[in-house]
C-alpha cells in the first residue's frame, strides 16, 4: 500500500511531530526489537571440526541461504578478552561451557564491556580457524548478551 501527501514547507515540522506522537500511541516497542533467527542451540561440547564440515555441505551461502546461526547459552568468559585489529575494533574471546573451551572472535564488537568470569549467551557461525598449520574450531560471534 502506498500513500502520498502534500504539505507546505512550514507545516513539515508539525506533521512530523503529529506522526511521531501517533506512532508512540499505536506501537508498544516490540515492532522495533531486532529478531535473530537461529538454526540450533548447541553446547560447546558438540562443536568440532566434523560439525564444521557438515555445515559446509549447506554451502553456497548467501541471499536466501544464510550461514547457519547457532546459539550457546551461559558460556563463561574463561580469560580476559583481548581487543584486536585496527583501533581495537574486534574482540577475541576464550570461552568455556561445562569445562569445554572454545575460541571466539567478535568482529566490530571491541567496545563491548566483556570481562573474565562473565556468563554470556552468544549467537555465532561456527568456522575452522587455521593458524600455523593447526586447525581449530572458532565461534564467529554475531550477537552477544549477558546470560540470564
């Protein structure tokens, strides 16, 4: 549905204010909450290179076939986070759940207040990080929230 409107230039401010007031009365805020669609909730004990290989079978990923997003609840920040990259823009994390450790990177989240010992819920893509010939699983974190 589309609509049009004609206003005199000096009425735009009044119209904008009226529309904002109307929207505040009609909407309860839930319409503005971001929704993240998850593919599965997992424990870190289930994360391994075999699962990375299985998820790769879902490729190619892109529009209409997003990379699988996983959720791990109540993971502990096992070591002090490290801010990395240009201007410390990214966050390197070492997480643990039920004694099972996992490395994580959160691009663009370097300003987040995260510290050792915190419990977090994380939404991530699982990937293989290869460094100096060693392959390790890594969470590529998309969303971080304090665990409830």
